[in-house]
C-alpha cells in the first residue's frame, strides 16, 4: 500500500463531505484531470482506505428527534452472555451506533427515538431486559456539534 499524499487527502476530504460527487467534479475540486483522479480513488478503495459509501440519515426528518447516549455496564463477563448482549444491541432499530470501550462503562450506545416516552419503553423493555445489563446511564444530546 502506497502512503497517502496531499492529493489523496484532498480527495478523501471531498468524498467525506459528499460521497456522491462525480469523478469529473471531484477531479476539478482537487486540481486533477479525471483519469488520474479516478485511478487514485480506485487505489484508495483497493487499499481499503475508502471502506465504502453510505447514506447519512436525518433521523429528525423521520420523526426520531430524541438522541440519547447510553453508557452500559455489564454484570457478566462470560463470552456467551456478552455475545448475546452484543447481538441483541446490534439488532435494535433504536441503536444507531454501538461501541465496546475500555474501562467503565463497558459499552456506549447512541440511541435515536421519537421522544422520552419511547426511550423509556426501549430502556425498560429492551435494553435493561437483557441478562448482561447491570447499569445504564443515559445522557440526552443537547446539541450536535460535529456529526
């Protein structure tokens, strides 16, 4: 793998801002002609630097206005219980991001729901119903500064 240079970083910056840019627009923005720009993008994809392209969903437009970060501590460390917990969390539609972290808490979950009542139902009937869960500390997002 060739180390990325300044042009590669410029390409990446443009694609992070808008992954749907045409190669022609991308090349123009980074000061290349289309052919070498496309070769660089393909190399970055082949090297795994560009891992994929995805849609960014505006949850508010779907009526899901409440975002909560839940710090979850687990009570069990046996592999089967942890694996079941992780499978369940990943399968919950309300959970849009899940991270296993070092130290306390054990997991950080980003949860998006309509309102406080829906979050309460999610926490009480889904999240804390999982056998591995010991404690959940919830924090409502006041303002998103950087997505």
